[in-house]
C-alpha cells in the first residue's frame, strides 16, 4: 500500500470510484421507484448518466496517476443502502426514504470531491483537480434539486396518507 501523498490520493480516488459505482445502483433503483413522478424520475435518470461518466472520469484519474481501480468495495453499497429491498414498504414511504438517502449521498459526495480536489491541488496534480471540479458541480446541482424537492415529496406523501 503506497503511503506517499500521491499513493494516498490514488487510494482516495479508488474509494471515490467505489462510491460512484455504488451510487449508480442506488440511483437505478430510485429512478425506478420514482417512475410515477416525471420530474424526479427524469432528474434521477439524468444524474444516473452523470454518475456513470463520473466513475469513468475518476477511473481515468487513478490510471493517470499510475494506479488501477480495484473491484468496487461492497462497504460503499452498504453505506448508501443500495440493494436494500423496499418492496414490502408502502410506496409513499419509499419515495421519502429515497429522497432522504439521495440527499445524504450527494452531500457525502460533495465532501469527498472537495477533499479530493484539495488533495490534488496540494500535490501539484492540477489536471486531476481540473477533472474533478465538474463532478463537484454536478453533485452540488443534484443536491440543490433534492433540497427543493424533498419538502413537496414529504407533503405529497403526508397528504396521501391522511385519512
Ligand atoms: Fe457522483
């Protein structure tokens, strides 16, 4: 395991790659769950495509630094709750839970990319930092969308559950 600065950056980028691959599965599930909500479904699908490209960009950064990505670590899938069956829960609960999980995931990503960009800059890896900045912007955009859409989803589901 490399312990110099560049080695650390490679390890962190490899973790970011695992994170993106885990979120790819999470977003696939959540986009499917939101099929009845056109705007949310469309936005989740768009971010799923962005996420796939982000994983490729991060992989490219790892390779540029002389490393190679490892098989995506299961710990990230677990952490983000990907693969958890929601089928036994009412749909309205699923949509609220998904929105909360996605909101948390985007902020985890924002923190991760801020740390990675900072590390890359400090190590003089300007090209890596330049490739990560657009990813950070995409995560911030997605977090903003979720921030705006969490209250309506909650209100809508509360309304549906009222008796
Ligand atoms: Fe991402």
